[in-house]
C-alpha cells in the first residue's frame, strides 16, 4: 500500500487539541520519515483512529466505503481500544477488515507489506455456564455511544448465565448524586490530594460513590456498570474513585456502561473470589507477545499503592494512578453475543508512566501468541486478574 487516503477520526472529549495535534503529527512524521507513502484522496481508504471514543463516528460513515476496511491504531490516546471495538463491530456484521497497529515504524512495515494477522472468526461454544444464577446487576444509564459492538440481550443473559440485568436511569443516578445519603469523611484520602485533585473534587467523587451505594442497596444489586462519561459534563467529575471503592467493597463495578465487561468481572468474582481490572489494550506487540494495558480506575484492593490524578481523556475530575504487584495474571473477556471469549496468561512485568495513556498502566508479557486480540476481538475492554487460571477457567466455561 503506497498511496493512502487517511480518514481521520478524533473524539470531542477533552479540550487539549494541541496535545492531540502533536500526537498525530508525531505519528505521521514517524510513519513517512523516508517518504515511502503518498497521501491523497485517490489512495486506499485507511481509517486513522486518533483517539478513543470514535467508534460511533466510524459507524456513521463506514458504509460509504468498500471492504476490506483498513483501521490504523496508533500507540497512544486509546486509539487501539477504539479500533478493537470497531473491528468487533465489523466482525459481527461479517465484514472483512485489517487492523494496522503499533509505533510508527511498526505500522510503516505493515502498510508497505499489508502484513497483519489473518482474520479469524473463532467461536468456542462459550457459556455452558449458568453460575451467575440469582445475581442482579445494574446498568446505570446505558452503554456509552462508542460501544457499538457491546450490546447484550438481557433475556439471553438471563437464560444462559442466570443473571438479571436491571436498568437504572441516568436521572435517578444524578438525583442520588445531588442528595447522597452517605456522608463520608475525606480524612483517609486527604494525603492523596495534590495540585491536580483538590478537596472539592474529592468530595464530589465521594458523593458519586454514595449515590452508587444507595442504588445498589435500594435495587438489591450485586454490581453495576455506569455510563460514566456523562458525569464529565453533568457534575464535572468522574466515577473512577467510586468504582475503585465499590470493587474493594466486594461489589462488581465497571465503567462506560460496558455490560460484557461487567458480566466478565462477575464470572471472575464468582469463580475466583477476587477483583479484576477493566483495561484498555493500549499497545500490543504481536511478535514479542507483550502489551500495555491502562485505565483511570481499578479496584483499590488490587493496588500496592496509588495516587490521585485527573481523568486522562478530559483532564478533569478524579482518576486513579495505581501500582500493581508484578507477577502472573490472566486476561479474559466474553463477547456480547455470549458465545465467544478470549483468554490469555501472562505476567505483569512493569508498572508504566506514559503521558499519552490512561492513568494506571501495566505492561503484560504473555506466554502465548496474542494475535487473536486483533483477529477475534471482543470489544475495547479486557479484564485482568491475578494468577494463572486459563486451564481452570476454560474447564469451568465448558461445563
């Protein structure tokens, strides 16, 4: 592929357009340092995913182009998780696609040779498992607009898993935030305050925690997922701390209204009695079998230590920068069709500190090929939990 027509997609969340412009220029300059490509409208269409949150934009225009769909995912700004959500959407709709991904020099070679892992549509016959019988999980709001491949059939979830999914309106949630019954002392968190996160922001984050606790109690829930990005505009804060605390409290709590992630977390909690970290795959190296995974919230009981920061995409509210124990982990996610899943074993080998990814970041070295993260993706999130549990989990899911 020598002549390329880039279709640039960028989220409107956050105001730091200069940073996004710089990241885009960095990538394009690195990609075409030696003038190997021509960029023109006559070229092969390639969707350049600049940031996360662009999936709905892709969905609105993709029919104007022909298969195969070429997706370029950079190594920054949640480009890759958005690309994987898009790829999952295309996979579900029987469309041919390729995801080109990596650092500029890596993508350069992929585009020149059009080499990337071959498309696979494996179905492992998942969900002969009804271990969530009697569990009630809440969906606060509805899935974020960019989760274009993460819708779940509530009846099928009940029939297959035994779980009841309960809708809770955004209006009820915001009303609870305004009149939270839980009055929590901020003293235990005040050592974490800094120039980015002040006491007022902390108090707002704790009101969100109290509101979600109230909803859980009143609706008799064992867990929730929250359409959290709406909070950035409605209350100028995030649910990152609330979800981190709820997971530590023993509940299941995921963000962005991601129901498949919540169901995956529920399986992990039910089977292994431990919390799990909902992550964006932010960078994957297929050849060397490692990846960077990041998010702005994680269960506080998974942290060796943590500090407060702002929310990455928006630069406001409260995000959590945690440090996790190094060692063996399992990476797992079910698909919204309740049939497919992906599962890998590896080791957390490093806690990262990059300025172009979500606040908590880990590097995972895998024991096996990870090509299926590209070829059979299950949306833009994965779940990480401690220990090597692949064989045990596969056995449980097959019975």
